[in-house]
């Protein structure tokens, strides 16, 4: 990443990018691969709406410092009383494998020593979490 990257809270203008990229990138996950498109896009849009509107949910956006509307990636996390739930981490293809997703996760966790869970499984989860004691729990979406 040649330019300076900043991490900022998300803004209303970021929402369409978040929905579009989340829906398209999660579509390839083995968890939802066999769900028909008409069902997946409608129902998972509802899931994302619920997450974004939930109490304690934060969205952090990585962007170019000199053009904050140019989104490079983001993380969606919910902080509860005794846990942190990472729902989704996304980075554009051109900046992958450069540490941006890990930086976003670190920002979302923000030094918390509480247990960390995640609600969406993809093959990248295993790479991103490394040795971290994060646990997969898709049922947190319905709590």
C-alpha cells in the first residue's frame, strides 16, 4: 500500500459498498454456495441489515487518507458485555495479503480481552485468525 491508509468509522455513503461487497464475496463461501441466488441475496441482505442496526455494532473502514471515499476494506463487529463478535472483514483484491484485514480486526477488537467469535465462515478465516482463540458461532446472528 503505497499511499497512507486511515481507518475511520463508516458513514452513510459507505453502506451500498458494504452491502454489495459483502453479499458478492460471501456468495462463494461453502456455507451458502448451494443456496439459490434469489434466496441468498434477499435473505442475506436482511441478515446484514440486522447486524448493522444492532446495538453495539461498529463498522470501521480503511481508505486512502487523501481520498476517504475510496474504500479499501472494512470490518463489521459487535461489542457485547462480555464478548466481541466479528461479522465480516473485507479488503479489495488489490490490497489483499498486505495486512489490512488484520489491521481492521485489531481495530475492531481494540485491545479487548473478551472472547472473540465470528459469524461468517470463509476459507480466509483460518488464515486471518492464525493462533487467535476465536470461535465460529453463526447462531449469534439470531440472538
